[in-house]
């Protein structure tokens, strides 16, 4: 021991990277995790009335839903200190149409039906170096999403939280226009996440197109013309995203702030065609003594609930939405509240769409991994004109279109994670 | 002449700044863990996990469970007992100034190697948790030299501390092997 000390005292150590960290090889592990959720909802929605649905009677106010996901988690560490691994997530998905693209907003195949079909959610691998950062590849959320800072929330409470599953989709093919920057829809991509320097880190990601999975054809197409790489496929291509984040603490106050951005090439379309979509988000969170307050602001060239996932029709202005929220944790109980407001240009001389949501909720941790939650959300949607999925103004007065809408939703349920 | 002195002073200052920057980088550059990114996954929003571990292990060795016989709660100390005892063994050639088995901190007093009274060392060992892992021990080493009649701080090679850590880990491994053999 003394020999070690004596032998090295002459050396002035100024190694920049990776010093002092004892590295050891770790044999890979494979774990299976997942969650199960049950939710009961009580909905009071203007869209459930006969004058909107065209039915004789209003829709029922109560519905139940269950959800689950199974994750296979692989982790290992090589002798040189590189960590590696993969995650494969199998989710319950309500795919109802052949080739239905559950991951593509605005494609008309959202939800409904028998459900209970299992497909993949994220499926990705990674390599991580203690000094060079992390490289992820596969069907995983974009860098802009992974590094984003958003308004704090508790389980199933939020501007696009548990409530939206229970309400009808409107004429513009949306339930909500309030959210964070898009997560990249799990389209197959590569993501680089940098090391953290004095609290700052950044990330970038690239996806050639918006599709995920092993297939390179669109929607089971047999024709040569329908590859996912097609410019006229109706989906964005060359999606780039990036973000810069800061995390630190000043005194007893924890601070997290981030700027996220993404852009894509709009698909070729019938004239006048589409503008290249983009989306930006700034977010800030402050936390101390169990209380977290924060918010985010999203803006960019997108419309409806796409947040940059589809081309913006020519002539439309940028959209905005923002959310502020607070959570408070006291023992096994977490309380949360939020307020959110979004605006979308409806095009032409039509008035903008404006959606406002306000919610309060609580989560009780019964045991580690087992939570009971309850929350109430009120949504007020002022939308003067219905829009079809392609952005064309639909005939006013058609069911589901041209409606101002007020929704009250109360949900209660439990989520179990293992 | 004066200019030269200024230049020399600036160079010393620059070197000092660089050294300071290096040591500042050491604590401030790291790759964030995968759980430090924003996740919209519903599973990730739940606090804790049923069964206590993140998923059910179906292949490999669960390092979270490597608490070993006598390590942790049973022995009444707050950190991994193998690492704690190994750190004590390894640093026992220096006089101990403070030892806190609950917080896992071991601080030695100044120690001069025999035959060399113009330099002295002091070490602080931190045991970082209850689990027996290679990154569960961190040792900081301080060195001073006698210049004139005052002790002056001198940098220590980073590898020295990590070699000491290796010694502790090696000893911990021996202790664990002994304890498993005894339990059979």
C-alpha cells in the first residue's frame, strides 16, 4: 500500500475524463416489467347529446377501461465501461383497421373497436459511455421529447392525461390540442444524448420518416410506388429534433429548464400543398420541500393535435399552447393541479380554435408500485368550424363539426407497475 | 524584467486555472442515467415497483440483491458491511481520525511514510450504499509537502485513489468469499 502511495506521488494528475471511476464488467441481465391499469370514468360532454351524435338518446356517461404494457429490459456493461442494452415494450393497442397506423395522428384510425390487440410500443437499443454520452437506436422517443421539461403532473392528470380516452373525437379528428412537443411517434430513429456538463446536456435525433417497425412498405401496399420513403406518402420525412437542458439546484430549490425543437419535411400533396412542420417548446420546473411548480409553452407550424407530425396546410398560421401546473407530495399522497390553453388557426377567414383545460387530482401510493388515482378535468373547446382530416373545411353543421364544446370528466382508478 | 515576471505569473495562473478546471470537470461531467430523461411511459409515472425491483429478473445476476450475509441492516451498520470492513482493513496503516459506519465515511489522520517526513497523506473513504458493487466505494486522497516550515497542498495522481479503491474492492471480494464459504 505504501508502495502505491510512494510510487505515484510524483505524478501530477490531470486526466480529464473517466478518472476515479472504478469500472467493472457486468454480466447482462434480462428483466420483465410492466403495468396494468383500470380506470372508471364519468363523462359529461356536449358531444354526447343527440343533436350532435344524431342518435335518439345521449351516450352513457360512464365507461371503464383497462390498459397494460409488458416491457422486456436488457442491461449489461462491458469491461471497457460501455453500458449497453435494449428495451422492448408490448402494449395493448386498439388497432381496428388493417394497416391502421396507430402511431400516426390524423390518419383516421385512432382507437375504438374491440381493442385488446397487442403490438409493440417502443423497441430500441442503446450504447452508453460514461464520458461520451448515450446513443439510442430504434423505435424510441425523440431527443426533443426525452430532454423536454414540461409542467409537473401526477399519474393520469394533465392537459392530455387520462381524461381524453373517454371523450369522442371531434370533426378535426382530435380530442385535445393541448400537449407537450411531440415525442416522435416512436418512428425508427437514431438519438444521441450528450454527457452532462455543469448541469447542461443536449441531444439530437433523426428519423428518415414517420414509420416504425420492420416493414418499409406503407400500409401493406404491394405496389412499388408505396414505400415509406415516398415523398408523396402523406407523411413527414427527415425529422430532426434536438434539445438543450439544464438541471441544477440553488439553495434548496431544484431547477430544471429546457428548450426543445423539431422539424420535418412536409409530404408532397395536392396544390397548394403543405408547409414544413416544426415545433418548439420551452419549459421550466422549480421544486422545493415536496412542492413542484412549472410550465411549458409550445409553438410552431402545426395544427390540430399534430404538434409537428403532419404537414401544415398552406395559409395556416403557427399554433401555440401552454400549460402551468403544480404538484405537492406529502408522504404517500401526491396532489396536482394544472391549467392549459391552446390556440389553432382554422385557416381562411375562420376564427381560431381555442381549447382550455383545467384539472385537479390526487394519487395515493398504496404500496411501492401500486397507485390509486382520482382526478377531475374540465375542458372548454371553442371551435367554430370543423375540419376534415386533410384540413379541408367541412360543411358547417355536420355532426361533430361546428361546435363549441364543454366537457367535465371525473376518473378514478388504479395503476400497478412491476 | 517586470514583464517577464508578469508572464510567468500569468502562466502559473493559467496552469492553476487549468488544474482547477480539470478537478472541477471531474465532478461535473457525467453521462446521465436512462432514468434521468423525460418519460411519457405510464409505467414510469408510478412510484416504486411491486416486488421492490425494476422488473422480474429472468436472466443474469441481480446486483440489487447482493447485500451478502451480515451486510447492511442485520449487522446494524448503514452501508455494505463487506465494503466497510475492507475499507477499514485497507486504510488501517494510517491513523484513523473518524469512522462513521452509518454514513459510511472513514477519515484518516495525516500520515507520513517512514523515512520521508517531508510529505504526508490523508485519506477519506466513502461507502456509497448497501450493495456490494464496484462503484460502491470512493476514496479521496490528500497529500501535502513540507516546504520551508509549512505544509503545502500538492496534487495526487487520480490513479492513486482508484488503486486504493481497487484494493478495497479486492478485500471486499475476499471477505464475501469467506463469508459465503462459511455459510455453506
